[in-house]
C-alpha cells in the first residue's frame, strides 16, 4: 500500500516533467495540422503531383532510336569531380554529352526552416553552414539584412574588420576553386598548392574567430570579437606569400600547352546566357560583362577602397579560371588597404538592446548578467517588415531575404545562393561536349553543394 | 540598395514580368514564397526579385496566390533562371506554376509528402534519450 502511493506520486511528478510525450512515444507531427488534410481536399491529379507520385521524368531515351551508342549515365552523387553530392543525369552518345539534367537535393538539410526557429542572434550560426567555402559572406549577408531591418549602422572598425575578413575569405575560396579545378583536369600539383596557401588564411581565421570554418564571427551589430594581438604581422605574411605563390601557379599553368589545350574554347557561356540563367560573379565577368556588386551596389563601406574589377571576354573555362587568379590580386589589394586604414574604436555597435555586455562585466555586475541572459535566451526584437540585401560572394550574388513579424525570430528567412542559380547554366555549357570537358566545365562554375541545397 | 516594390495580382503578374523584361531588367535573381498562415488572407505570397544590370536597379514583385487553387503562371519562359526557383517554391510550399517545363520536387525526395516550409508543417522532433527513459511505474 505504501509502495503504491509513492509510485503514483512519482508518476505525477514525471508526467509534469515530460509534458510533450504521449502514451506511445512522441507525436512528431503535432504541429503539422494542415499539410496532410490539405491533400485530401485536392483533386486526384493534384494529390499525385503534390505527393510526387506523378513524377514528370522526361529523362528517358526515345524509343525509336536505333543508335547503340546512346545511353543514359548517372554521374554522381558520389563522384569526386562533381564537387560534393551533385548528381548529373547525362545522355551520352559515345563520349559526347547530348543532354544533361542536374539533380540536386542530396545535401538538403532544411536550413531555411531552421532559420525560422533561431533568433537573430543565433542566425549566423545557421547561415554560415550554407556555403561552407565562404562562410563569412553568409554571415555578413544575414547580418546586413538584419541591420537593415532594425535600421542600424555598425561602427567603422566593425565595417573594416568585415571587409578584411570577407576579402581574405574570397581569396581562400578562390584558392579552393583553383585547387579542385586543377585536380579535376589532372593538374594535381595545383591541388596541393591551392590547399597549402589556403591553410595560411585558415590559420589566421582560426586565430581570429576560433574556428577554421563555420566561424559565426560576423553577427548583427558588428563582429563577435576584436582582431587578435599581432594580427597585422599575420596579414602582412599572407599579403607577402600569396602573390609569390600565385606567380608560381602562373609559371606552371599560364603558358602550359596542356592546360591551355584542355581549357580554351571549352564550355563557353555568352553574356546573354549568363543573364538568362541568372549567372553572376566571376562567371559573368569572364563572359565579358563588368558587373560586381562591390562596385555597383556597395556594402559595408567597400566603396572607399581602391580596386579594379577584372573582366575577360572569352567566356570559356580558361577565362573563368584566369579571372579567379586576377580577383585574388584585387582582393589582396583591398586587404592591404584595410590593414593600413584599420580605424580604432568599438567593434560592436554600442546599443544595449543588441550587444551583449562584455564578458568581464558579467563577473562584477548582476545587471550585466541579467542583460547577458536576456539577450542570449530571448534575443532582440526586430521591427516588422521585409528586406532583401545582396552582396558579392566569391560565386556571385548572395542575397538574403528576411521577413520579420516583430518578434525575435525571422518569420521567413530565405537565402539566394549563387551556386543554386549558376547550376542552371550547367546544361548549356555541358551539352555537346565530351565528358572530360564537362568535368572541367563543372569545376569552372565552382558550385558549392551546401549553398545549392541549403 | 532599396528596390522598388510592385504589388500585383495573379492575372496581371505575367504581363508585368514581360513589361519588366522589356524595360531592361535582364535578370530574375530570386523567387521565393512567404506563408502567411493565419496572419493574412490569401495565405501565400510570391516574391520575385529582378535586377537590371544596365541601369543598376532592383525591382520586387509581390503577388498573393489564391487559396483555392494555389496556381500562378510560370515565368520560366521569359526568364529561364526561374526554373529552379519555381521548382523550389513548388517543393517547399506547394505552389503550382502552370506551364512550367518540369514541375517536380527539387530538394526533397520525389516521394515526399507535404511541403516543409509551410508554417503548419512541423519541424519534427527526435526523442532525446533521457526524456524517453522508462517510466517509474513500469
């Protein structure tokens, strides 16, 4: 008898404790009230389309074809030269690609849905994982959009730090593009070289942000931490070494007949095709159109820096390779100016609503502790409205569209990834070219699948 | 840079896009959907961003989709770059773009049910071990 009362008391306690559980495990779709119901109301055809059972797959061979040489081949998703988990359905005639359809979604992790559940303070943690080769750009575009919604302007030092870090990130991202592009074509030393030089920059990032990738460094209101002691000498070393090494790449590849033979007049994209398929960034500039958001729609004070936008007219794979090398030089110019003009002052906005108190204050002040706790648990409220901000990432226009409903979490967070859009041009540049050239063409577009699938 | 916002309805949406194309907006850079579940009527709002490279201008079209059929004309014949974006919008929100060349799921698996970015679609939970621990009375 005594036992029983004890048990029921405990049961009561534990039921309170596990409020979300039901009798048989967990009700996973408890908030999913409409999606299944909606299907029942639709007509049969729409149900088929909506559930995906009516797959419109036109990617089959024509039945009356007598050509033995034609076949459908799957390239990827696990293929080293598709740069991640990109799958290509290709119709081959012998060794020539006649038709190709990119199939994506193998790395889809629902980051836009996650973005709706994280507050603005946690948002960069999520967006930084999208384009994993240029994480700082993702953080920057999220922060800029949030700041536009609130209507604040960050201090000069924060702006300069942002420019310094993102341009270094552009260099490291382009170095990976050169390295993996070289690897796909067979220039394996290029792969080693590119990753070796990138290591310099990643070491600097690690020193500054604590992490080599996925930094969560640029946040709404400024940056997470000031630059470390002695950062000047690290940046100077980068500025000294990378141009030397780039000269080595040129010595190795620029006049190399094999390299030029493999890349020239391959995978040509014209300016009109770039416009039609929304291709931006280095690929557009390699097609003879000078368009750089850093010049035309400047952000974070980049209009105060002196740099050129390299443009090439050929539009082939060689031009897309070359333009990345030239852009590294321009980015290093910006880094050098940021190094020399780094202003003094705060690296975060001095707005108590947005900036948490410094760590030291928490130890001595109860109010600072409360303040810190409030910002980290609730976040800060952002006024109602929506904003679209675009910046120039290493792959093109990186946009972020946030709808705010006045709470501390975005009502809708959408990221316009440049790789997603650039990938649509893949059928254009791959059609009617041999498979070996197609591999070079994929590498030249430099898609990052994390950015494509989000 | 601020972009001009144009509000329109489903019927005149495609004409407006054609007009923008003829005005020299070369690129459709982004197409996305906002689900105003229980906040606004009609429920889904399609938002399209246009960019003019020649005149350095941005324009945004916002159009509400009727709740009863969730249908809107596809603009992928005017701007081929809309192809993937419309497939994504269909996949994530279930908006049907008429005359789209290949309106299939793009990010989710082909046999997936439901549209994940709708507000009434649960984000799902995975039971955590200590919460699912055997009950005391068992």
